[in-house]
C-alpha cells in the first residue's frame, strides 16, 4: 500500500534520531486528502535538514518513567526548512531523559506553495494539539526560532480560534527559544517575513503574522530565551513580547544572554547559554502535572 510505503520511508529517514528513545509516528491527516501530497512524507538533506513535507506528522517520544508532563516541540528554519536534528530532536531526547513525554512536530512549509495558503503550518499545529489533547488534556509547547513563532501564533490567534469549533484544548505554557516575534518594521528582514507576509506586504498583513498582536488575557505563561547579539531574531522581539505580555497580565520568564547569536539549540558548550535547559526544566516543573 502507498500509505505503508510513505510511513515506512519516513521511519527509515528518521531512524538515526529514533534510536535512543521509544518513538511512535502519528500522521496528522489522512493520506490522499487535501492536506497531504503524493510522495514521501519528508525530504531530508545530507545535513539532516527537512526541506519538504508532503504528509505532516508527529513523532512521540515516550520516557521509561513518565512524570506526568507532556511537551509539543517545533523546530525552526524560516519556514523554508525544519532544523529537526539541530533543535527538536535533541530537545526531545533531553526532555525524555527527564521523564517528559514529548511530541516533535513535522509541519508543512508555507514556502512550498500549498493551495490552502500560508497558514498550513498553523493548521498542522492545531491538528497536532487536537490529537495530543485527546490523551493529554494539559500540555506545554517548546519552539525554536520560526517554530516558536509558529506555535505562539497558532495557539493565540483569535481569528483562527473563532473559526475552529473543535479548538477546545488548553496549553499550560509556551517556551520560545530565540523566537521570531514580529515581522513588522524594523523587524521585517527575516525569512519568516518573506515567506508569510511577502516582500511588499501591507502593515495590516505584517501585523497579522506578528505574535505580539495576538497575545491576549488568556494566553499561556511564557518562557523566553534570547541573545543580545542575535542578527536574525534581535532582542527587540523580546521587548515587544514583554510589552504585550505585561499589557495582558501574562507571566513571562525572560532569559537574555549577551552572546550566542541565533540557532544555538540547547546551548553552546562552554558558553552561558548552555544553562537555559536547566532554567527551562525549573519553569516546566512549576506547571501543573497531569497523568
């Protein structure tokens, strides 16, 4: 069967990542429907970058001893690729070793000209949350760069929520690591801006794709990590998010490092930013646990 071949190929592609943990692949949408395309689920470069997603899916990592907490993870890549090997998989392995149940999301890339439009990745997030919420009604999310932008936008966007009658799920916390927050000037230089808003976007279109515009009174608590020398997601992103969080009384833990740039994953050896995962664990442990 074609479906079995696609799933089998995806499993073989990700086999090196899955060797260190018990993992299960969960397709987000029925194969052959309008939310998938023919061909392999994913295409991955020799550098382990996901460059094409035809059938989005979750990869569930189950710890030997579950501590009652579940995390959904999304890596970045400017919506043109997904840095699973650099960001999501190490984070999943780290959290699984600590007893967390983790789901890694492989989402569709809006740069791939899907007929459904630029919000296909957000649809994948919300479908993933529906699937996870069915068994784990309370969970948190962890996103890196554009993956952080994606999770925060999909979870908080009121327009999407109002159109979605099945969006009755809760997220107890959002951890955003070197996140893209705004695509409005002067932060309109990112790949996220080029892919989602477009080079000649109106201010209204830029606001639509900016996270600070969708934070509201019931947004989940925030955990944010940034570097002051980040050229892709400069610290103005954090200031905009902090202002929005303050306006709406959303708790925000904000860690800023003087150096580190962008894309440092779980941290760089010998540098201060290697400490953020431990701070993140402490923050996670303050969130309610549910079995």
